[in-house]
């Protein structure tokens, strides 16, 4: 079976997450930096997967291969299978490619096809040739019909059927609806938290039983997402008593099923963490430490010196509490000064850098990789970007 994944705004990060969850594939195809296609011997649980993958917009199955022309004739066999007892079918198309394709004639033809079969067809479209996850969800395409994705593959096309879309409502609610927010310090987006957790737990066959630590838990985003991913052994610490209270408040608010709230959260300075956590007891660390001031005038030179001292001390503690051959996924700040990006260089010589991407993709995505082959994450206009390192 072949599956397609619509990648997020940072395709390298999306691909790294997919391979961390499903295992790195030898045979895969990347189309237009938007679609990753992989083969799977077993059927993927798309709805379950997408709930826990922050870098994926859509997941679906390839239903038609080597289609020469997008028309009713080539789709008729698929459409026949969609006819059930429902009197109205909602349907839509998304096109991923570079050709100038007008989807309107196809949409009208399919409507007429359903009408001849005694059904009402509602074609859901938008100004763009790609339907967003919002449009797909709000128009019930996956519950009362279907979305077909048309993927340009050289001279031919692949046709996929969407099985699941990113749960944008839930992610937005957990991001902007949480009761305790710290906009001054900046907060990790839930999508990025999910990606970091998946990268950190990639080596584990049974991820749920791993002991995961976030020693700079802040308002608890990583801890919350880890709980929702059913990880049973989670520890969160922070030097700030307010952050610890905020984290507990946010986690209790977000997780209605108290059986899933397995997190232990307490106040602790990173320099003292070895006194609170048993040596060589942690399976994975996923964390975003302090990234420096987010607002006002920044003395970059002074800030970098302070951050390098903090991160160096942090790694000195990590080497004591982390089990051998286990992973750290950590964010370093990148100061975006116009056309120049300034990186920090703390001492983490005890650990080796692990590329989250297959080697053959490093050249393809070199524009969004640092010299350490870490993925850079940010948006235009943002003063402090993120360098996402995977260490072992």
C-alpha cells in the first residue's frame, strides 16, 4: 500500500517526524516539497497518527497510479465505489503540482455523474487548488463524502484519497485557549512540541513506557502533548515556581481524562537536577530552554554569552541523568538580524549530533539546515528563530 503525507510549512521537519514515527524508508518519493509518498506493508491508522504528528497536514492512501489525464472516465471506477445509501455526497479535489489545471470542469462533471445516479453531489472548492484541512473538516468531506488529491508525478498523475486531516481546532484551542499563558517569555507551539517528542522517542519500539523529561517545562506545552500521546512516565521541572504552577494548571485544563495525566512536575534549578532525578534513569529529553529576551532591544553579544553558559551547564547535568544511547531533542536560539543569523555554540562535546533526515536529503534541504545539520525553524519577521538539535 502506498500512502501520501501532505507536509507542513517546514518540509524537512515534517519528513524527519514521519520517519521518526514510521521508521526511515529506503523507497520514498518527495513531490514538489509538498507531498511525501511511502510504502507500508501494513495498513496505517491515519486518524490516530495525525492526532500525534504536528508536522503533517493530511494523510491518505494512493488509490490510482499512472493516470494520464484527469477526467471523469479515469475516475469513474473510484466514484462508483463511493455510491452508498446517502442521498447527498460531499466531495472535493486538491491538486499538488506545477501544471495549470482548472478543477472546475472536473467538479461539474462529477456533480452530473452523481445526479445521473439519483444522488445530489456538493462540490466543495476554494480559491486555491489545494483544500486546507479547515475546508476539508468544516465541510464534512471525510464523514459525508471524500477528498481526492491529484499529485503530479512526471507526465502522469497519482490519485490519493484523504483519510485524515490535521486537528486544527484542537491544536489551536490548546495553544490559544489555555488558562495560563506567558506571552512575554514566548511559548512553544503544540505542533512543534509533538514533533520534538516524536524525534526524541524515535529509538523506542514501545514509546509509551519511556521515561521522558522536560527540564525547562515553562507553561507545560511539551508535558501536555506527551500526556495526550499516552506517554506514561513524564517529568517536568522548571526553576520558576510560577511556571510550575502554570504548567500544572494548563495540563489539568487540557487533559480531561485524568488517567492520562501521569506527569510529575516540580520546581528545580537545572544545576541541581541530579539531586532530584536518579542518575542514568531518563530515556529521552525534549526541551526548549530559555531562548533569551523576546522583546525590546537585545544585546546579542551579552545574551549569547549568558545562554552558552546556561546550555553548557545544562549538558553537564544531562550526561549524568540520561541513559546511554538515548536522545535529547533541544532547541537553540537563532538570532535573526536582517540577512544575518547568529547561532550559539555551547559545549556539548559529550553528545553526538544525530541528523533527523536521511543523508541523501541533507543536500536537498541545506537552505534550512544549520552547519550542525540541525533543522532551522522560524518565520519571516521573527527575531528569534529555533535550531532543533537531535543529540545522542
